[in-house]
C-alpha cells in the first residue's frame, strides 16, 4: 500500500517531516555559523514505505533508538557550547518525545477512520508545534 493511500500514514509522515525539518534547520545554522560545507543527503529514494501505521511506528522506534546512540557519539566529539546545545536539544527531542510517541503508536496499533486520525494526528501535530521539537 502506498503511504498516501492511508490517511493515518500521511499523518505520521507529516508530523515526522515537520520535526525533521526543524532538526535539519538547527544543524544547518551550525554549518552556516562555522562556514562548513553541508554534506550531501544520501537518503532521497532510499526510505522504506510501510504497509501500516504500526509497522511504520515500529521502524520509528528502532530509528529513534539509533538516533540516541548517534547523538551520544556526536556529543562526545563536540566542544563548542552552541554545538553541544543543539545536539543536546535534538537528542532530548528524539529520546523524550519522538521515541515514546513511536512506542505508544507501535504498542496500540492504529485503528482506522478519519475521526481517530484527526484526534491523534491533529492533537500530536499541535503539541509538537507548541513544544518546538
């Protein structure tokens, strides 16, 4: 099933894209501040599609666990206070917001229907914007 055929998968995709966009912008500001070349993005066309929200959320759990380990490695090498602050904020968002959200989603599975999508997706999207993560 294509993810856009399922409104709940569209919701998960939209929320994740908004969060990732903010994270990328935080990192780009560091690259700009220190006049560093931005590396190429190897991911276009390589991201898996999932048959269900539950499968996507299970993959999200694994990705956030991997992100936590990545931030630990990056923080061990960071020395500048602004870089440490950005990486710490990103790690915090990953481990205290995104990971638990994906875990809840994976545990409950996703029901169907527009009302459930609006209640969970719309609410999560608004909370996400308010927290700024």
